[in-house]
C-alpha cells in the first residue's frame, strides 16, 4: 500500500511515537493531576513534559497550551468562547467545516453575522479583501493556515498585522499547517491544530494555543483536579479548558511526535513534501485525462501547503479514489468536509481526489502512482 491521505491523518507515525504510546499505557496509567500518589504524579510529569514540547514549538507559555480531542474541538473552544450578542466573525471562502460550522452556530445563537472574503494566489488581493471585511464591531477573524483542498496558504503574518491594527482577535485553523509552515504566536492570537496530522501524534489529540490576550468563556465545565471546592470552573489555564480526564497516553505520544518534527525541522518536512507535490503535478500535467485543480511548481511553491486536488475524466472523485485504492494507492475522494472550497472550485457536485504526502513518502512512490494513473487514463 502507498498511503497518500496525510491531510486527513498522517500515517505511518514515527517509531518513537508508537513506542511512547505503548509505554504511556503501561507506565503512566494513573490519572494525571488527580491524586497525590507517585503513580499519578509521574503521569502528570509526563503530560507536563509533552505540554512543554508543544508550547515551545508554537512560542507559547506552557499554561496557555491546552490539550483537546482534535482541531475541531479547539476551534469550538476558540470561536464559541469569544461569541457574544451581536458578534461578527470574518472568515475566508476556503474554510473547513471545523471552522465555519462553529462560526455559523455562534452567530446563529447570538444574533450575530458572518462576513466572508475571497482568497487568491495573489496574496495582496487576499489581504485587501480581508481588510475590507473587518468592521469596527468584528469579534474575530477565523482563517485556515492552508486549504485542505487546494493547499493554498493564507498570508498569516500580514493578516495578523491587520488584525492587530484593528484590535481584532485572529484565530488560525492550523490543521493543514502545524508541523510544516512557519507558525507560532507571532502570527496569531489563537492557534488551533490537530495532533494527529503534521505533528505525527495519535488520533484523539489536538491543541488550543493562545497568547492570553483574548480571554475565552468555557463551553464545557467539569472536574479539573483543581479548585475542587468551588462550583465555578477554574479561571486559569490550562485547567479551565481541560475538564475531565485527558487522553493521557495520546498527549504523551503527541509530545514525542512534536520532538520528531523539531528534530527534522518543519522547514525540511515542508520542502520534502512540496517536492513530492511538484513531482506529482509535473507528471500529471503530461497525462491526458487528468485534471489538476491546483498546480504546484518551483515558481509558486511558497504559496502552497503540500496538498493537490485532481480528477480523472469520466469518473467522479469517489469512483476514482476507489479505483486507485484497488491498485494500492490510498487517497481521499469527495468534498473533504470543505464545501466552501469546492464551491469556489466548481466541484461541489462531485468533489476531487486529494494527493497529500507525508515526510515518509518517496519520489519512487509518486512515480508508481503516476504510472498507475497513466494506465487508468489510457
């Protein structure tokens, strides 16, 4: 099998992540921070070590680095934690449902509204469109670091500067950027990301990272192991947002995934994966019967994350993905939980097949895929 569905979840994980998860299930089996005995304290220390690794990667304070179940969970905390009566959110036309659905729910329940701006490969135009959408009453701008359909990046640093001038919170959905793109709290107030994608952690892990400038209301309350005498949720982070027992083994293994990313460096990982995308696009352009919806080249690679969407003529994306699966190549067909992006592309009725490599994929595997696509097209 050749796995090329890393925009959904990365596979395989580094060996150290599997080893750490197995160790955590046996060695750190007590509930962290809930008891005074040594077993619990050892688990808490391991969780703190993983939290520190994640905080360092994103330039955050340890206490402002919150473990969540996934990126969607983190985005719900961020968006709904800021929502209020008459709230106004600004988003792009490429957002994943993980972001746009919480925004829609927040404005619906608070008599608010959404403004959506058009994105472009011309970053200056994107920034101009975004700035026009921001109003004096804007609560937050919510944008993906990169589209999970086209890989088109958002000019985060420049957009963050606009938000700072307008005194507006900037929330980044980093599901398709964490572990690859230059991404930390110098370009956002709040970063939400999945642990199981570019950070190479297990599924069931995510991060909510904040700079503390914009306090968030809670959307979940419960036991935190702290301030237990009060019926009120703690007002300090991370306890405020980590009600109930966290995925202890998962977050400890996530810390190992973050170590792996640091050792290789996000820059090297991105360069490798973009090179594979360039190789795929260059080969696909030569195959009659394949349509590319984004074409990553050496000239435009700095504007993209490593994601390519394509289709086979006379086949819808699900049929094409199924045929490729039968030939041993695993990719996702459909709408990728991103209907806004597919409306923009004109593929809302049938979706696309998505090529998304990881650091473990090779040029040889890309050539094998291209050979198979050539045979299918013929």
